[in-house]
């Protein structure tokens, strides 16, 4: 599995733990829902700046999102 897909799965996992919809996460991060959906499916790359923002919103360490094990 590609690292982008794993990253997306990790974002989705922590988003679900926080009980946030894609729409809610997107709004908090200043993004559109479609962008979040594409990141979560591994189709879209995400900038480090946005990755850090999403980690802060999800209240996790960035390394938790990029854990490729």
C-alpha cells in the first residue's frame, strides 16, 4: 500500500476518533470536504503546513499521522 494511502487512512482513523465529519475537519482546516476526501483516499498530496494543522485539530502528534507501519 502506498504511503499516501496509509497517511489518508491514519487521518481518517483519528478524525473518526474525534467524531468529526470530513466537512467539519475541512471547515476547521480551511479546506473543502472534497480535498479531505481525496487526501483520505490517497489521491491528493497534502502540504506539511496543512498536515500540521490537521494534526493540531485532531489533537495528535504529526508522527502519528505519518506512521507507515
